[in-house]
């Protein structure tokens, strides 16, 4: 340790299909077929029970890949407490004492997690002071981090804003590095990664996330469930549907197209990497994802952290809502370094 199930589909022309899947399939073929490589894992902690769970997850992943594990704690410095004049010396001494205590506690957490016994190549302890988010981003760049593993409290309201906002911020702001967020998952303490749920909005970001879901499933010989929620018809259609509820051309068309697209989004060369199944449902994306997840109990949900075009606001709020829910580990992909 150092410090420092197939379903029937609607009909769609080949030209139309190409247009609708182009954004998600514009990635090069190697992005779909390459192996998952993890060399450096960063696990930021705040000494909470959620951080302890994150270290266990990070340790087992590091052991699987023989990767280096970096465990980092940042001592926050409230702006209002930054001293001036002679008080600087005493404050620096206090910070140094706090950092030393944090190092001792970090070593204890790491020993309890069994990180070295799990087979991590090396364990690096980092303690710093300042803005937590800034130091996470800095370490990701300086240490060539491939994966960030974080715990979050997953609460709503004030407690979430104070304790869970860092993880939520990271899933949207770390550009090149996937972020795995764990809270109080219903899955086993020892991750298996056998069933991976991949919700899609058919944007480039969800396409990138799907390539990563395939990599994780192939690594652990698991399966990927592609999922899409067709949102309710727009307000302009409500009058017609109210008059003729049995006739909903908008919804029928959207569902048929969604089934066609979801079956075609993965290039043929990548379809034998793992078992694949598909599901399309109607309703609010966040609610439908969580409802389906409760049914299938995935070991991991993999999502792009930003959509594009008209779905960007909806999709950004969707992944945040699933992180806050906290029942399932979430792997957030903003952009992959292929």
C-alpha cells in the first residue's frame, strides 16, 4: 500500500431504419468489439457506510483486472473559514492533523475491504484538502484513471444535496472516465455483473454506453438487456386518443419503430459477444427503467449521462433520478475514450 427475449417488431423501411439508428451506430466497429480494459481505479471516500461499500466494489474490480486502486479523501475547506494573517499557521497545522487522521482511517478502511487480498496490483492512498469535485477531476487526469467508483447516499431533499451531490455532479462532468455509483443496492455485496441493463434513448451517448455494457457483459460472461421507454403521446394527440382510445396511431408507430431500432442498434459483428435481450415499454423513462429493474434485478445499469437533441434534458434528469433512487449500481458514461 502506498500513499501519495426477442419480441415481434413493426415494419420499417431500410432507409428509415438507417436514419434512426445512425446516431447510435456511428461509432467505429472496434468500439463495439474491443475488450474492457481497467488499469487504474479511483475510489473517492468520505468514511460513510456508502464509501465502505464503494471500496469493496472497487477492490473486487481491481482484483479482477489486476489494476491499481487509488483511494482518495478530500478534506473540505469552507470558504468562510479560510484565515488571514497569523491565523494561517494554526489553520495549516489543524489541516495537517486532519489529513494525518484521515490517512489512518483510510488505511483501516482499505484493510477492512480486503483490497490487497482481492488482488489489486497496488493501492495508493491520497489525502488532500479543498474542493472535493475539483480534486476528483484532477486525480482522474493525473493518474490516468479508467474507472471512478463512488458511494452516494441516494437521498432526496436536503440530505441528498449535502451528501449525494458530488456523485451526481461527477456523472455529468467527468468527460472521459466512466463513473460507477453504488448506494444501497439490492444486489449482492460481492458484485457479479451477470445481468446488465442498458436503457437507451438512441442518442450517441446511449450508443457509447451500450458499447461499454457489452464490454462488461463479455468480461463476466453475462447478458445485456437493451431497454427503451416510449414516452406518452404529445398533448396535441390527447384529444384524438380520448375520443378513440382504441386507435392510437402515434403510440403504435413509436412502439413499432422502437422495437425495430433497438434490435438493430448493435452491429452484427458485436452481437455474439454476450447474450442479448430486449424490452420496450411506455411511460416516463425514469419510472419505467426503475420498474423494469425491480423485475429483473440487474447487477448493473449502464447509461449515457447526457442525451442529445430533444431528449437531452429528459435523459439527464433520468439518470440523476436513478442515481438518487439508489437501489441499483449505476455505471454512467458521458464519453468513452476508445
